[in-house]
C-alpha cells in the first residue's frame, strides 16, 4: 500500500482560507474522490510548503486543520502547527476519532457560499458537521464540540466527546 499527498487540496485550502474562495474546496481532490480518498494524505502545510515564499498558509490555520481533520483521507498535521495550536488540534483529533472518521468516510454535504463552507462527513460512530467562515446550517441533532476563529465543529448528539474536558491548554510558547 502507498499513499499520495493531496497537493491540489493544499492549494484549494490556501485559496479558501486566505482569500475566502470557499468554492475552491469543491474543485475536486483525492480526498473527495471515492476511488482515491483511501490513498489521500491531506495537509495544510508541510516542511516544503511552509517555508516563506513556498506558498504557506498564513490565515485561519486552526480552521484549515479542522477541515483536514474532518475530511476523509489521512490527515497529516505539520509539526509547526502542532506546536502552535496543540490544544486545539488535540481536540480536533479527538472529535475525528470519537465520530469514527477515517480515510474512506463518506462526505454527505459539502457546500460553498460567499459566507463560507459547510462540510458534513459520516463516520463509523456518528457524523461531524463543520461550519467554516460565517456559513450557517441546521445543527438539529448535533452538539458543539470545538470552535474557534472562523469555524465551528459539531458532532452527532450520540457521539461521546466527554474526553474533550480532559484536554488541558498546553500550547507551546518559545
């Protein structure tokens, strides 16, 4: 088995989160292709793209990580983002695991508007609903799990996220 970094998605993430071009997230990538999502490694930045001048994402980094941790595929969090946003990323990972999101999960909804983006993914144990930007959607049947600037992540009411309370703020400071 092998996998491939989903570079098209990385560039779509840059356009959506930096420029508000939310429809770019619907432009097609490995992670939303039923034939290839199991092989997709999703990422916001890495050691190559994160270098100055090499197209790093400068805006909405937490929200972008919430996006890749909701999408099918295998998310890869860049160490620099992990060290800067450790507490939030731990919570996002916990929600992904609690809902049973995996590399072949099904995308139920992915809708772009000028206000933002709505993504609903079906996991083995429940659904995750992610609202990006100022997008709105019905949250009936869901409870808020994690929120931050420009994003809100919800899970189905039956998903146990009680362990979120145990995650303490341990953000890295230099």
